C-alpha cells in the first residue's frame, strides 16, 4: 500500500525559524520568476489598451459577442459594471473597458485599434449578418494588407485586417510610397 503524499505546506517543521526561512526562500523564487516574465529581461512589453466607454456592459457585449473576446476580469461599483478586461480570441493581446466619467470625452482621434483575422471577408460577413454596420468593407490596400473598418458602440475606430506574411515586410511600405508618389506625379 502506498503512503499518502503530503503537500509541502502540510509537512511538519520542527523549528519555526527554519519554516520562516523556507517560506521566504519560496516567495523569492516565485517573485523572481514572475518579475522576469513581466519585464522580459529589461525590454518593454505591451500589456493592454484601455478603452473608455459610456456603458461597460454595452461595450462588453460588442467585444465579446461580435468580436469574440474572452472576459478575464470585471469590476462592479454599486451594481454597475465599471471595468472589464478581456483577452483576444487568438493570441495573447488584451484590452480593458473602463467606465468614462459623465463629463469625459470618448474621442479617440488619432488612435485606431487593429485586430488581425485570417478570414477577414468571412468575419465581416458574419458581423453584417448579426446586424453590425461596417463603415468600409474589406479591400486590398496599396501596402499589401487587406482592411475593413468599423466603429465600436462608443465610436472608437477599429480596423479588422489580414496582413499574413506581409505583416513585417518593410518592402510593402516602400511599394505603397512609390505608388503614392507615382499617383501624385501623374495628377
């Protein structure tokens, strides 16, 4: 018959001072591992984008039900949802929705959220079938990416796109510049 396996925390320790040293040593190990992951060896990493909205519940339905984001955590104040953080359905990107104050502007001029999806046309068609309006249907851009544009319920501009293998190629941006320059010269 096998002996029952005890968890480390269930072991008896004869000297309380020793127990404290072990606990501190374990805490340091965990802290070191966590902080190394968070800071990526001193390199900056992107954590999440905060999106200020009029109603977190309404925005949450849009990002979850239409775009497929998964709720990580949320916070309610006096029964009203005021914060929600979600992860992208593919990849490890996250966004957070935050209740804006009554006099806060929701304008996000100069900022656009980009979400990449391989089957862009199919994805957009499904959004339309659910009754969502797409401001610009999918089309190929001069730099080699296929884009569609829409706005979330609070007017934040979103680009759904597929770049594929062109995503990190600088040559695509040069080609777009040359096309733009040629179009300007022919006018």
